[in-house]
C-alpha cells in the first residue's frame, strides 16, 4: 500500500533540500530563489524497519523488500495562489492527489537565505499556506453545496448526504477552520466526504526545519508549531534538512556515529515516517520465506482479507485463511517451525484484525 505525501510550504523553507535528502536523489533542483521547482518531483523511499532485518535473518531469506513511501515535492506556494498568484492553481491540483500533506516550515535564521516575506515566522508561514488551501476549498464548496441543497429538496437522496456533510465543511471553512474537523455522521457521509478531495481535509504533518544545533532539542519556533499541531489534531516533527543532506553523502556505517555526535538517535527520515504512519493510521505486516522477506503496509483495523489484498486482489477475493505468527513469537521461537511446535502459529479467518508486526501466510482459492 504505502502512501504518498505532498511536501508543501513557502519558497526557500527547505522543501527541495529535504526532498533530495529523503529520497537520496538530486531529482529536485534545490536553489536559493522562489519557484525553482516547476513540476512536482516524485520520489520513492524504502521505509526502514529493524524488524524486517530480524525476520529475514531468522527465515534465511535471500532478499529483503521494504515497503515504499512516496514523496511529492510540490512547488512553493505564495499568498494568492488560490487566485493564480505565483505558479497558481496547478500546484493545488498536485496537492489534491496526495494522501497527506507534509508542511515544511522554516524555523531557522540565516541572512544568506532569502525569505519570501523578508522575515522568519513559522506560524505566519503556516497561516499563508493554510489560508490558500482554505480559499480553494471554500470556492469549490460555495458552488457545490447550494447545488446539492437544491437537488436534496427535490428528493435526491445522494444530494441530501452531499449537502449535509459538505455543508458542515463549508461552515467550518467560513469560520477559518480546516475541513478535516468535519465529523461525518455515518459511513455514507464519510464516503462522500473522502470523495470530495478537499485540500484542507487531508492529514497534516508539520516538519520544522531547524538549524543543525537545534536538531536534537528544537527551538522556540518549533515549540510554537508543536502547540499549533496539537490543537489541530495534526503531527509535528523537528528535522534539520542540512543534516539530512549530509547524511546521504556518507557511508551508511558512519551515519550512526555522525547522528550520535549531534545528540540524535535516528535520522529525520525515520521521524517523518513514524509520524506519517501515526497520522494516517498505518501499520506493517510481514511475509517471509527462503526467497524473500517483505514488509507490507495496511490501514489499522484492517481484517485479514483486506490485508491480503495489499499483495494482490486475488488474495482478497479468494481468501480462505491466514496462518499468523506474532513478531515477538517468531523471533523468540526461531521462526515458523519453532512457532508451529510451540502452538504459536494460529489459523485466522475472515474476521481477524491484523496486528502490527504479524508474520502472515495467506491461503486463497480463485
């Protein structure tokens, strides 16, 4: 499954530098001037998971395949973007296609790097981008909701659902609040709300780009952003794009020592992934054998057939059962054989809720 995160923010906040570091590429041109990113760059990055290495070693797997996380580097937004300012609405359309928004905020001072507003104020920057997304949604709903209400009065059931849930979102936007605070009344309203693809309905992860010396502890600006995220039900992480850029230039075996010297236990990538997973309610299960050990991403609360569908639709359609071993049992008992002998290999049916870390083997018939 994986998921796709759109990296947004004002020009010159470190978006493209972060993108290059995260994907270990130079696909995005990082330059010290606005609008250096003309087309959205897309990068896939392997999601690191120490459990997968353990599983592969125990199973004697010849190959390890991590799950993938997609990053889309979207050009810098400016005030008036919803009305075509800067590079305009084409970039709002790019945002609409992602699962979550990674909002990079500049939380460092540097006279050598131009700020589009000529001042460094992370909360103000966040407000500029959020306002443009709200204005775009507002313009859309002010056309759609009256039309839906008219059809609803004529007896159209689908329009009644649409008018109800999008009407709530419209009221929130008029109050200056994001549409993600909308609470659908039932599954049908939830479906309609998701299909509306509102920009401000997407989960948000604020990435506070700080100077190297603040990477371990953050600073006053990143603390303000964390407080803002908490009130919105969003997430925030502190990252130094400069450190991440340095990391990708050095051998993997040297990175741990480099991070430790800076007071860090892990890379910014790991923190972004963990926060993103939590934000989207994602978890990981594994498959393992002599040929390969592989990680699969699934939504929390998924039942066994749905999780099987992440491998192939035939697995879900013809699902019979899932042979299941908890990660801790797989490790402590030395793999599938030991788990089977100890009675820890379970046969689970269609109603089984897959757990994070499960090692699964699906039986199906199409």
